């Protein structure tokens, strides 16, 4: 249990730097639902990858209380959210007086939280034998802390949605999804999603809301620079050439005021993607040490440094303002989470283009986001909890979540979805996300991942400032993390 607490807090009690700054894609306008929500407030942040600096948490001593939502948000999904197609079309069934009552903790808010609450409402309306009460428990770090406290206090929910969900496997409190999932589901959901939910090689959690890193670009600036706005860069070399054409001193004062390329603050996510694209690995196959200081990793970090110091197309250590620069037309291309598609499209006054990450030796889109956990309780409740998890991740509902939020569809079978086909006709950028899922990959979950990500951020900072070599920066990061992994 001590190992579990250390493992969980290192990875998940973190400020998730790559989360959207504001709400994700807004839900399509739909008639207001009259049915009351059975759950508590749907508030919190829609989060993409599990990334950032680890923090030390106090030892939990009691069961957690539900987090109170901000005053601006309604406590009822049915009254505050425009219900989705998955939550409004079926007549409610008569609930059995003996229906099982299950508790579901989640950490989604904004339109994403509303979409989730509407789905829970529909589940309750269409299932007479099981009723779900959903409770918002704060952001990913908050719900991780509360689940850890609930393990100690023996007050766990029946189901929970959590970023870094596989870390709960070491608690002994969950039912591994590998023991529940069918062969049909294993084949229908893309392999990258299953890899993202493994602990020690075994699938322990169910994929749910996932995002991928993508390349946003300003089509108007592409046109002005003589670039084809319908042909974004597909390789690292093409990325450099496009960025060079987009980088300009527009007022001839000797200073760059329009940059070609930048990333959001979660630089470890994008560097990890580049390492994977270049044929490298983050963790050794036996899981005992990080190996990103390989020649492939060093080459990836050197390319990152060259974008700043050689090609001079990316500003040094200005990632915090990258999204604002992009929206204001001062940045040509931005690497950011797919979950910000709606925000960027709504805020920008220009045509926003979207593309998969440029590739090197291969293409790779490392997943971020959260998953569903089934906790040990009675056999009857466990069966009902799995029924709920399967329903939430059905082809229909994963399409619905994608349309409303930008979290990518999980299943191959969504290709036959009429709702998805109709949506893609009106939202061509969304097609890019559907196509990019085939390249989804998973950064392995391991006990030092939070610290490792922090060290990779430091490595990018050093390179952007011209401090040392790429090999020195990655060796320093790997040596520290490997000592921690070895218990030294």
C-alpha cells in the first residue's frame, strides 16, 4: 500500500499543464431537456494528457467530500446543458424499486461535464435495474487524492473517471478491465487506447475521454506566406520550411514579431511524441529504466533546440503565451491538445487549419486523457458498474462525446455512424482527429512518470536557452529518474 500511495501521487497529484485554458468544443444546439439530473454538479476542467510537476500530498485520514462547483455552474446537467443526441431521444423507463444504486465520481466540467451528465441521465432513463449518481470531485489531481483517501477509509465509489487511472492497480481496490472486457471490444477499440490503460502489461482501466497532440495552423498566414493552406507540413523537414516562411519581422525593427512555430507549455508531451516518431522509446521494455537519452532521443531534442537557435522559427521559452499568440495572429503553427479545437476555432478571427503531428521515421500521437475504473464491491454491483462503463463507451456515446468536446472516438466501428458522418460534413477539421487516431500511442505508465516529465521540460528549457548539449540534458534527466526507479 505504501508503494501504491507513492506511485499514485507522483503521477496524478499534478497541475495538468496541457489542459485547455477554457472550455472545449461547444455542444451543438439542441432542445432543452425537461428531465431532472440525478447527479450533482458538472463542473471542472476538461483535461488532456497527464503531465506536469509532481507535488507531495498529505497523508489522507478520512473519506473525501464532494467538491463544490463554482457558483456560475448549474448543479443539474439536465437543466444546464443542451442535451446530446445520446441523452434526449428515448422515453424514460419505469425504475424498479429494487434498482441497484451506484456512485460515479468524475472530474469533467464545462461542456464536457455537461455532456457526461447528460449521458448519465440517459443511462438512468433507459435502465430500470441500475441507477447512477454522479458526483464531480474536482480536477484530475483532486479526484486522485480523494480516491486514495477513499481506499484508506473504505469509502470508494463504484465507478470513477481518472487521469493516470492505471496507477490505481497497485491499490488492490479495482477490478482489472482485462477480466471483464470481451474479445469484440478488444478488437473494436484501437490498440493505443488499450496500451494507455495497462499496468505491468495488463489492461486495468477502460478508455473513456482521450485527446491527442495535434498541429493547429493559421490558414490566412499560410496564404500570405505563399504556402498552400490545404497542405500543412507532414514531416519535420516540411515543418521547418513552413515555419521559416511564416517567421517575419513585420515592422522592420530588427525583431521577430510573427513566429512560425511554438508549442503549449506541456513541452514534455510534444518532445515525447518526437522521440517516438524518431524511433526512440521513453521506457525500457522491462520497465526498469527510462531510455530517452538514446541516439534517437538526443536527435529529437536537438531538433527541438534547432527550431529555436538554428532555424530561429520558435521563440525561446515562450510557451505560456503560445495559444494567445496563435489566436491573435502572431503565430503561424501551434502544437496543442485536440481538446482545444473548439476554443481555438471560436476565438480565432482567421481560418484555423488542423493537422496530425509531422512525422519523422514514423507517425505517433501519444494519448492523454482519462479512463474509467471499476472498484471491488459486491458481485452484483460490479456487474452493474461494468454495464455502465460499457454503455458510456459504446460507439454511439463515444461519437457523441467527440462531437461535443473534441475527445477522440475510441472505436473503429464509429466509421459507420450516421451522426459522425453528418458531423464531419460540417466540421472538416474533425476529420483530421478521426484519421489521426490510427496513429495513437501510449507513453508507458510508471512510478516516476511525473518526475520524468518534469525533467524533460527542464531539458527543453536548457536547449532553448543554449545551455549544454542535447546528450547532456537527456543524460541528466535519465540518470536522476533511473536512480529513483532503482530506489537509490
